[in-house]
């Protein structure tokens, strides 16, 4: 086992998935939110409260069995740290206080489930927790001029955010009149989540480190212990669950072998891994709610073939070039174009793109889209595709092939954490379209490209923090150079000594 | 590693989670359903079809990320074997044929996800699979006198079964008039699922065997490698995922240490396992959709204390006595009472229940309910709490303490598979109620019982097949005698040689 997690983090965070993050972590999140509210909310009604409803267990169709272990709704978690079901919270915007409400179940529930006391919840979350029976009375006594609720639509899923359900009893019905679900409150909360606090950054570094460790455990298993694609997933999950106690991955593991490596969100993971195959492993850990999102692409055999090496090194160069150019103020679509330029240049040198055409011309004509039909990267945090990508006060989506898949077109800000995940994929039907396009066909060496149709794809994905004057790769410890990876796979790595 | 799975099953089933069960498995399920329809459906309209809609991905709040790996809705899976999202099926009741329908996505989807062809789906599932665009035309051409849909309420969850959503286009609107969602069709399907086919039984034996192996892997890890409750869960899941490729457990693992072992559906699994603790581990595998549900109760130290041993052996006797008395025609509530009688007798001998009262009297006064506040067992199959427990044509729920928690009050039938899971738990507030009850207090040696309030609980749970003239324990290979378990934990087991 290779340890990338620092000894200090190992001490502070190793059991955090079990013990939970300390209340101070979420106090800082709330402070950042209140600060952002003050800056952005027009016609700011300070004599107001914001009410959020936490998540409930998600049933699998009509069964009563817990098939899916509970994972809190992210906005609620961000502000409260609550990891249990069926909570409400009231944030007082005037005095920046917070109160939790939980419906104390009948005593008989204790036979079936662990039932905490309100006192123990108050201690656990560091937030005064009251019985839900006092919820409306509490609001009535506070008597705010406005009751804000969350309301808005996720720009990735197109799903509505969870809006707290309120059923005012008759005596408090007058409060319904001051309910305001302006989207701006939700936007400001989503926007706050795009700039990580120092505590969030430290946690994400820890998760990046342990995800790198887990990737290495799969890389080392590849030659002799991986038979099905599914084995990559199980070796990865075994590593993070046994060593860091997590019950989740950050998202469904993408373990594509051979031609499956070209399918961006492949998740079947049910094919046999053949010895000539390249394997794309897009797998991240989820710890204390926060996730990493990391891709390695490695050969089954322990040795990259000549063409695998050539393609891999172009993608790696794109990844490194982007990271070297990231800093606050950089327009993210420009980074996407920079990755494309690096890829176009590499493919031109390799002869897959014909000589005599400038990178600039090809960028304009969206040539790289046929090799990398996805966005360069996305914000990451509590959600793998994290929120705040497109808001009313941020730059809009660009309606051009490839660029339209970017999950944000923001200017980078300090403390953004974003994935950098360029890739080259040989997708037959997609490239055939380009070959047939009268404007595009001239760029492509179609005969040579056709010989790559069984290749699959390569993606190299890191999680990158935007710093004050540059960037910091939170997943930097994962070996990326071909020599390092081959040494690891063949037990001749200096890292192993 | 102890191998309980037979070599034949190892060969036939080891990769079944990846490769899927063969179409013949589900053909047999359908044949049993059609047979049952003929027997039970009054005013049987044979010129009819039954339409089911399969499941879609279940989102986690507003995210677009697959947090929960897809697991098919159970009725749909039972009849079709389909493991992919967004299918419909039409079963023709007249000629007992079946057709699948799937919405072929736009070609661009292939960039992101694995998209099968209709031909490959037809081959994979052994059922003609058509494009969803032909769905209503297909029904129109068939022009049945009745279109049956599923409709009913799960007696465990109180949730409605998934009813196929139909949106007839104008030209086929007349078909809406023949839609019939009588609950009886759903009841007959649920009832069919209570009697397992020979293929289902063979699979459940395999799952029982491998779950026993996985329990043994945790039992062997307990003394030296289990620090948190969570470790029991991760050792268990690692075993089944690495060896049998599953991505699921049968249900959320219950890993209660010390006093947490008394909480029936405890699932936090976040406490430290202390050396004097007993540990209740209720954990089952899910393979190819079907589940096992198994509980072991073992000491951290590798040696049961005197009182742990006494309580354990009473529960084991109740488990074994019930199994010895199970056969077709037996009224399941009688087995619950038999378990209670064994427990009452044991506790009386141990002095926790006062002398001088007959078992019969105590059964009548529901004394055992204060030690075992749950039902003896439940049907099991595709769902952990499987369907068909209470239907309009089966005996009703008994409204008496303890018996009211039985998830079925059926007379046992050949090929039922049901859990046998007696337990003794020392739940302070629950027992205090009995101590204070003027009619009940005399039975309890309250002073002695109070000394057990830190004990927790013991449950021993097997999955048992009702055979032609008795029962067969599908989880029999799991060591249950204290001597066997202690030998395993201390590496002195004959099983290990």
C-alpha cells in the first residue's frame, strides 16, 4: 500500500466518515453564505429567515427495505452538517443564527432504530435542535418580514432543488403570505459553494490523496488480479471502505476496457479485460459528503503499446498545459480551447490530422470536438457535478460543439475546485460524421483514424484548486507519467521502496 | 477462506451477477405466473394483455450523478429478467407470449452511455425487444378485450406498486376504455413469487452458501481486524463484491455492537467495538437480484461470556425447534408461538422469568413480546421483505403484540422461502413497561433482568425452504454452535483444516 495521505491528515481525517466533520466546518460554510448574501442580495430584507428541508430515505419502488444508504441533500448538508433523515432548519438572516428541527418519533421506534435525543443532536451538530412540534410556533414568535425558501433548477440535471414543504397550521396561516421563493437566494447559496473554505480545501486534499492511493491499488492489481471490468470497481471500493470507512463512491465507477473506454459515462463494468486492452478508470471517493473525481487510463499488460503511449502523452500534455495556465480571472472556456489546441497539435504531429491547417482555424471549426466530445471539466465539491455552473449573474453557456458541454463558463476564482479532464476518444459513428462533412473532412486523415476505431479512449482527470495566483493539483500524487505507471504495474517503482 | 458454495454452483453461478441469469430462469417464473392466473383469476378474460413498466434511474435529489446503481423493480424483473432502465413489457395472457419495448435513444447518446441494439437486447433477454415507438400500434393490432395493469399496496412498506403509465395517442385512445387495474392480477403475481421455482431455489441456495462464507470472513476478522462496527460491513461487502462481483448488499447491513445489538434495524454502524461486546451482524448478499438475509451474533473477544452463552443457546434452540417443525400446512403464527415458547422456557430456566407460570398462560398474555418484539420471520426472494405476505385470499394479520409484526400469517406451502430469526433483546424502556403492567409484572424477575440492560440482544437468522414434507435450511453451512464459532474465531476450527 502506498500512502499519499499525510500523517497529519491521517490523524485528523481517517475516521471522519464515521465521526462526522466538526460543527466548525459547517459554521464556516454558513459564514461564507451570509457574507455572500450581504454582497449579492438586492433589496436585502434582513428581517427574514431561510428555511430548508433535509432529505428523507429514498425508497426503491414499493419495498420497505433500505436499499440505498442515506446521503443528505447537499444544500442542507452544506449549511448544517446533518447526516440524519427528516430534518428542517431555519437560518435567521438577521442575526445569522441557525436552529434545527427534528420530529421526535414515538418511543416504540427505539425498538427498531437508533433514536437520538434532542440534546445529543444539539451536541453532535453543534446547533440547537428542537422538536418539530415547535416549528411553526418558533417561526410565529420570530415573525419575520420574509420567509425565504430555496427554489431553482440544477443546470446539469435540469431537476428542481428541494424546496421545503410548509404546512402552516391555522393559527400561523398568516405566515404563508410572507413566503418568498425568489431564485436569487438559491443562486447565492449555489454560488457560495463554488468557492471552497480553507476547511473544505483541506478535506478535498485529503480525499484527493486517498483517491490517488485507491487508484494505485487498482493499478497494482491490474496485471494479475483484474479479470472483469467489475474487479477494478471492487478493488477501488474495497480500498476506500476498509481504509477510510466510506459506504459510498463519489459516483458510479466508470471502468471501461478496450473499446468501452471511449464511452464517457460507461458504467456496465461487466466485460472481460483482455491483455491487449487499455482501461479507463474514472473512480472517486466520497468522504464526509465531499467527493473526488479522478480518471486514470492504464494498459492491462503493464506496458503501453506504441500508439497507446502516443495518445496518452498528448492527453497528459493537455492536462498539464491547462493546469499550468489556470489562475483567477481565467475564462474557463479558454482552458477548454487550450486543451483542444494541445490535442490538435499532438494529433497533427502524429498524422491523424492533416498538415497545413492552423490550430486557430481548427479551433474555430470545432475540429477537436470529434476527438473530445465533452467539456474540459466541472466544478466539484459535495456533488460530483457541483452546483453554481450557470447562474443569472455568471457567463452563459456557449452554443458551440463541445463547448456546449461545459458545465460552467465562469471566470475562475480563487478557491474554485474544478476537474481538468481532457481526453481523446475514437468514436466511430462520431468521427464518420466529420469525415462526411464537406467543411470538416479535409482536416482528418480518415484512413489512419479508421485504424484507431478499436482503440477506445484515454482520459486523464485531476481535481484542481484555483489558488491566489495559479493552481494546485489536489490529485497530484497519483502517478501520471508512463514510466511511473509501468514501474508501479511491474513492481519496479521507486515509490514502492 | 472457507468455501461453502459447491463446486458445481461455483462453476454455474460465480459470475451470474455480471453475466445475468439465463432467459430460461424467467421463462419458468412466467410459466408459474400464467399457471397461477388460470387457477385464481375469476371471470378470467383470456383475450387480454398485462402491461408492466420497468424502473428508471432513481435520482438523489437534484443531482444528475448516478449515486445509486440501478436495481430493477422486482415484479418487472421477476417476469422479464431485464436489468436495464426504461423498459415496458406486454404479456399476452391468451398465448402466454411476452414482448419487450425500449425507447431507442438518439445516436448521440452512444457518446455517453453504452447503447445496445434491439437485436442484442432480444438475444440478451431471450425476449423479442421492439422500439417503444411501436408500443401503442402493437397493442392496437393485438386489440385485446382487456388491458390489465398492476395495482396494489405493499403490506410492509404501505407503498403502491409501480403501475405502468400509459399515454395513448389519439388514434389508440379507444384502448383506454379496456384498461383494468383490478388488484387481483397484482395479488396473483405477488402470490406466485411466494412459491419459488426449482431454478430460484437453486440460486437461493447458492446465495445462502456465499453469504455464509462472507459471514465467516467477518467472524474470523472479529478478534483482530474489527475496530468500528463499520468494519464488519466493509469486510462482508468486500468478500461478496470481490468473490461474486456484486455491487449491492441485500439491504443495509445491521452491525450492532454491545447495546446497539438490541436495536432491530440498527444501521448507523459507527461505534467502536469494545472487547467485552457481543455483536449482532444482520447482513445478506444480493446476487442477480435475489437476496439472502442472515444474522450471526458473536463476541468480540472470541469467547462468549457465561450469560452471552446462556442467552445465545436459548435463541439457537428456538431457531432449531422452529425449523424442525416447519412443513407445508403449518400456520406460520404457530411457529412464532413455538419460538416464543422455547424462549419463555429458556428464560424461566435461567431465572429471568419467575417460576410457577405455565408457558401456555404466558403465551396467552404475550409475555415473550417483551423479549422478542418482532415477528419470527418473513418471506424472502427478490425483496428482502418479500411480497405476498397478506393478500385478499390469505389469512389476515393477527392484532396481538408481537404477532402483529409478522409480515405474513400464511399457512406454509412447499417452495416458500422464509426467514427464521428468533431473538432475545434487553430493551430497557420496553421491559420497564412490562414491569409496571399490573397484569404482566408477576412474570418478570425484574431485578435480575435489570442486570441485563447493558447486554444488548441476540438474533440467529436463517433462510429456510419449505420442502414437500419438512424444511431445508439454505444457510445451514454457517457455523452456529458456540464451540464451532469460538474455534473459528481462534483459528482452531476443524473447518479450517
